[in-house]
């Protein structure tokens, strides 16, 4: 299956050749659950095209942890694979997505032999740690309207400006709040000229 190998330019040519020999490239439609909680990890995904949402679930609520964009992987999956422990997160494709699936039995040897494979893990860890700190900051300091705007703006950028096709309930789950709160705050953002809602979805139209 064809894809732009520049997406994997962070791997050395020698390692890239090994990865391509041992791995599979697969496409998954939007909304596909590619990882379940308590599932043992058999393959490490790297996103080639598309977008993946990683989240935790608490009772009937979902909490968005981060998105995996092209050339990125999932640090939680990486850790579960290396330690052979069940996954603590879910992962679902946010749009039609192409993944490189690396069998986890190769990870320990490649991490010993190739510094660029180690860099992949540590770079993802640093990225997600920074995002976690930003999330904590939003929770502590920002009003819901700012949190919601930033959340939608980030998603819009990841979707290259395409309308965000999500229900108010789905957005509420990602932000750990109630649907009624999202409906009310979205109406305020719309009145303030920051977002637009129509049958195609939600679109960012103004700066904060």
C-alpha cells in the first residue's frame, strides 16, 4: 500500500527498511476502535495519514487525552507494549486513517540498536507530557468558553480547517462536562462570532 515515506523521515534508512519489512500498512474508516481498554497490545501504530483520538473512560464519561497526527505514535500504547501490560486507554480513528502497524516483539531489540527509535518514544513522551500540563492549566484557569474554543480550534487545525462533525454530547464527553453546558457555551461562542454551526458541522470563524 502506497504512502509518503517522508512521514517516517525521523527513522534512519536502515531502520526504516527493517520497519517496512516487518510491519503492515492498513487503512481504517472513521470511527474504528483500534485499541480497547484492558487489551494487550500486539502492534504499535504510527499514523501515516488521518487522525486518531486517544481517551480514557470513567463510568459513562470519556476524557480526551490527546490526538495522534501523521508521523506520531501513542506513548501509552508504547509503554503497554514494552511492559506487556493491558492498555489503560481507548483509541478511535477520528477520520479515515492509514496506520503503520509494527509488531511489538521487535521493539526491545530496535530500541537497543537504534537511537532514532528511542527518540520516537521520548519525543512522544515529551509531547504528551506538555499537552497534559496544558490540559491541567486549562482546567484550573480557563472558563468553559475558552476551554471549548481552544478544544475546537485544535481539532479544526488537525482537520486542516474542515468542519468539525461532532454532536454536542460527543464534545461534552471529551471535555468531561454535560451536553447542556456545551450547547449553552457553543451558542455564546456563536453569538460572539467565534464559531459557526450548520448542518456540515462546527467551524471556527473568529479568533479568541
